[in-house]
């Protein structure tokens, strides 16, 4: 065991592409270790070159298979690809259900691919903040593509995928009604729509339904001038991935040139600022819990004060206690 | 149209059980209208008598059907039942997908049942805060049972179900692997497990799998002394609902008597305080965005400062600006 390696020692190793150093910095980001903040700030300063792709879709949409296959195809052009998978998992157990992403066995031995599952434990702000700090690690280490994969259910989870330059929403044929209803809520964030499993006989129905929805105004033109294309894929037959990579490149070029691209970059920065601030506040809350918070929450539990009074007391308490 | 009725005029009407007044106060809670806070504080002070039941489950688990059937059975004993449905919906469109909860048509003409779909738009803190204020409206209006139904995917969504006295997690046979993996993450929050659709031939497998998982320690004994029972139900055949109501009553009695119940009440109060404080902070952020935030986020977008520096600047800005 011994003394942990300081983050500023890990930093140059991570920048040089040392996977172990990168993984350790990601773990410290995830744990919210204050000692790691200067190193993470350095990584942020050196990042900004990767094409960040958010991929989201409802459970059963074939999202993880798409990520694996897309990564293999991107690798064929010699580019390095990082994958940050934000998995649903227990808010308590802290375990990441997908574990070591066993479906991605084809990729794990490739030195040009780095895969990280983020647990979704802890505060929501923490999940977004840590995931995007992990993206910075890959970006600063020179990975040309970073894929953020999140489950397309849950407001906090969907938000993270949107902190990407290009957002891909994956649909699939044959999902149940409940799933379809959830899907409708995320279609509009797509820069590119993928219909996976297009080898299935019912895929054409899914594609035409999606196109009809888009024509009715959902999800169209969310960048002012970008019309989100629909790309059918089949991981089984390897169909559609050339087109998908072309569309990703087209959208990347659009983002580099257009005002919409600059607006997106500003939006992502604003999102990071808010999520980091929320996370710092949450950490202060947790510290305050030992002191005044327990007395205030007891008064609230007894209904002697209202949630707003309790919340104001907490916010005032933070001001009084100041920054650690 | 005309001038909106002031919230303090709506308050006595809502307390008297006027559905229109209740609905309007819920809408104001959802909108986060500051004018409504004194009325919401009054409602909070008068609430605390209802048995609040959180029902969650993955998409396709038959959760909404369970809620409808359970409500019909509870109504048979003459108790009034409120339902707060926290639906997945777009973070942008603001629409609530399930709309008027058409599956609940049997219930909508019953004056002893109040159903409200909450949109999940806006800040996560706002969603939790507004949903629990809607619970207060029903509780203060004398509803004996309030059901909070949330989709069991997404950290923010699952958290809301836990702000209940009794948490029911719904499982179902025949769901895909992706869904099953998500399900595993929410099992441990259950006070009562329901296996729905037990008329299906593969239901016994689901029940025995669940019991095996529970015996292995997942989800068992999460109250210190309460062992979560497994209740098979079939809405098709009306099977299992007597047992479910018995278990809900048993758990309610346990919560009234045991130290675990008092701990739960304190936990719920703490959750409300935090979520309300996060929401107030988020509102301050949105106001600050007009001013310094835009300059700070531009510096962040240019990578001249780090997310932590931007976040601290924001927090300091809040302190300087003070409470509105």
C-alpha cells in the first residue's frame, strides 16, 4: 500500500498517456479529493482538443453495443478513443453494475482505447463533475475521441450526455411502450439519431416512426441550422457505421465553424461551472450536517419551521462558515 | 383570465379539499413562485398525518398498473388517496409524457382520488422540492394515503421515492437484461418488494431470483430490524393486493413505533432541507447568469480558469449578492 502518489506526480504521467496514472486521477476526481484539484485544473487547461461525443439511449436500445462497434471502427483510422460510461447503479452500494464492461472485451486489450465506468453514487453534481473531469484526463492525454455513454433515463444522466460536442441518441425496434414513452423525452437533444438493430424486420417501422416525429418538429433543428440525420445501424452486420462516422465528422465540422458551435462550448462551460458549484455546496452541506444542520433538520422534522426556512438557515450557515 | 387568485386565498380552499385550489397550489409549487411560499409553509405545518408510500420500478415493471389497482383497493376501505406521479419527460419541452394518466381512467372520476403528474423539467432540486410540496398539499387536505410514483431509473428520480414512509419496489418477469441490471440498483431501497404480473408463467422464476438475491444480503434489513417481504401481485386477476395492503399497514405500524421510523422522518426532513436549499441556490444561479456568470463562463470556455475557480467565483458572487 504505502503513501499515495501525489496528484501532481501523477499529472505528467497521465499527460504522457500512462493508463494507470490516468485511472488514478479519475478515481480521485470521482472521490472529490481536494488534493487533486490543482492537477485537475491543469488537465482542464490542457484539454479542449478532443471531439467529445455523448451517446445516450433508453435501456435495451443497444447503446453499449453501438459504443463498442463505433469505437472499433474509429480505431481502424488510428485515432485513440476514450469511453466514459456513466452507469446506473445504486445510490448506496456504490457499485457500478456493469462492472468491467465485459461486453467490451474486444476493446480492453487495445492500448488505443481507454474505458472507464463511473459509478453514479454520491451527489448528482458530483456525478456530472467527476465524469467531465474524467473526459478532461482523456482529452489532455491526447485522445482524439472521447465518448460519454449515459443511460437515457433520468434527468441528471441525460444532462451529462449533453456536455458533449455531438450528441447521439440511440433508438431501437421492439421496445415496450413504457420505454418508448421515455425515449420521446430525449429525442430532441440529438444531433444525430441512430436506429440500432436495423437487421431486425421491425426496424423500418422504427425508422419511419422516428422520421415522422422529426418532421412533426420534435428534435429538428436544435442548433438553429443543423438538421439531425437518422442513421440506421446493425452491429450484427456492421452496417451503417461508415455513415455514422461521416455524420459525426460533419457535425464536428459544423460545430467548429458555426456560431452554434461556440454557443455549445459556452453552454458546456456554464454547465460545468454550475455542476462544480453544486458539488462544492453539497460538500459544505455534508460538513455542516455535523453541526447546525442536525438541529435545524430536527426542527423541520417536528414541523416547527418550513423547508424554506430550513433551507435559508442552511444557506446562511454556509456563508457564516465560509470556504474551507 | 384576470388577476391570479393569491395563494393565501387558495390555502383554506385547498385545506378544505377543493381539488381546483389544490391543483393550483401544486402548479405554483412546480413553478417555484416565491409568492406561494408562505402558503406552502402553512401546508407543511399542517401536514404529517398521511401515510406516504413511494412506489418505484424500472420501465415495464407494471408500476403504474400497480398504483392504479392498489389505489382502487385502498378506496374500498373509504380512505382518500393522492397520487403524485413523477414522470420521465424532456428537460426542455417541459411536457409530461404520460399526460393525463389515461391508464388511470377508472380513478379520475372518484372524488376520493387526486392524481397529479409532475413534469421533471427544471432543476433536479426543483423536481424533488415541488413533488414533496405537492405531497404536503394532499397530506394537509386530509388524504390518508399519498403515493409518490417515480421511474426507478435515474438518481434524482429514485431519491424522491425514498422521501416516503414506505418504499415499494416493483419487479416484473420477462424484462430484458439491461433493465434487470438497472433494477438491481434499486432493490436495496425497498421496504416491500412487489413482483407484478404474477399470472405469467415465468413469474415464479422472478420471485425465486429475487428471494435468492435478498437472502444474499441485498435489500435485507435496511431498517435495522425490518425484513422486506416479497409480495407477488397480478392486476389481471386482482391477486396479492390484500397481502400488499397488509404489508403496507405492518410497515406503517413499524415506522410509528420503532426508532427506525423516527430516523426515517429525520432523514426525509434533511432531504427536503437539502433539496430546497439546492433549488434556492439554483434560482440564484439563474439570476446571476445575467451578470457576472456570463463573464466567468466565457473565461472558463476559453480555459483561462478551471471549473473549480469558476465555481468558487460563482459561490462568492452569491454571497456578495445575498438573499433576494
